[in-house]
C-alpha cells in the first residue's frame, strides 16, 4: 500500500514485485476511492455537489501523494511532444510541467469534478470505489504485460514476478468492487480497457514501452473514463431497451384499435389509416425515450 499511497503500510523483505503487492493494486484503489467517497457524501450535507466533488478529488490526490497525477502530466509532455524516443524519455524525467501536462491535468481534474457534481451522493460513492479498483486493474495489466522502456527507474521495481496470478487476483478483487454497481461497471470496464490500450499503443510507438509515468497516466485516465461512463451506461441501457418497448406498445395499441373496430361492426383500419391511428402511441413513446436529463436525475434519486 505504501507504493501507491502515502500510508506507510506494507513494508516487507520480499522481492520487489511481491513486496509492492501488485496483485492488491485494485484493492488499494478501492480503498482510496472509499475515502474519497466518504468525503463526498459528508461534504454534500453542507455544500453543493460540485464543491463536494472538489473535496473528493482532493482527498484522492492527497491519499496517493499526487503520484498518478504527476505521471499523467509527465507522460503527456513526453508522449505528445516532439523529438526522438530518448528525448521524450528525458522530457518525462524533467520535474517541470509543460503545456501538454498542464492541459491534461486541467482536463482530467475538471472532468472528474464536473462528473461527480452531476451524480447523487450514493452513486458517486459507489462510482469512486469502483473507479479506484478498475483504474488500478488497468495499471496492473500494463505493469504485467507491457515491456518497460527504461533500464532503471521506479517502475523497474514492479516488473517481473508472477504476472498471471497477480492479474487473476487483481481481476477478482476488482469484480468484488464492481458488485456495487455491476451494470455500469461492465460498460465502464470496456471503455477503460480501450482507453488504456490507446495510451499503451501511443507509448510503445513513441518510447518503445511503458514507464512509471505511463502507469500513472493509465490510472488517472482509467478513473476519469469510468466516471464519464456513468450516464452513458444508463443511456445505452435505455437505448437498447426503449426501441423494443416502443414497438410492443405501438403494436398493442394498433391491435386494440382493430379489435374495437371489429366489435363495433366497422372495418378494421389498414395501410395509411392504420399508421395514422397508431402514430400517437409511437410519438408518446419517443418523447418518453428522449426525456430531459432532469427527469433522469429524479429517477436516480428515487432509485439510488
């Protein structure tokens, strides 16, 4: 735990990869998210959700010592800047933050805060825990599967060791955390995986592999992508279900109109007449499907 946070727990005399507890990275991320989630829920009792989001993100940054944010900034400067792979690695070691690094920090932090500000306290709490676990699983996967681009550095300590068992344990721990919000977690896991693959692909093309800064960038981007998936996951589920429901309701309305016409001795409508008779039901269904976001928020509050 000491490797990923400022909490001095987990010092042993084991080999580096085992000593740093790679397999438990997702659990450590969930604990960090738990602390941030508790702060968010307490803060919403006295301030607005947006300010509570600032407090939660600040708590997570304090618990990790800004480790991943620093990696995000350095990785952005190095990978997005010009020059040879050696020059990019040199830039990533420079403690100063460049323009790309500053932009990445602002975008990710502002995005996290804005997304948390639009969630209910219960959903934000679960989201922070799951985001912490998923993002650290992404970190673990990169550590275990992507070659390290340097011959020295902090990241060397976490390479090697038992890769497959560590990944299996990490995935199991992440699944336990995802049970807090399984539906959104499944959608978010796919998006986090794609985002991580994009970062890794860029790193391999620009510097030949991963570094400690790439690890930090994957963690922060993975956490941000989870938070950004909370609403799209709901919209995706609604989009997949709503067309079928609209079709069933429209067909049911048409069948009732036909039965009513036959029972009264009239000719059942057909063709354009049938479509015009059924159109009001279809219109109402489409309006419900594209309800305003405020209605979604009311549903969230009643269902969370």
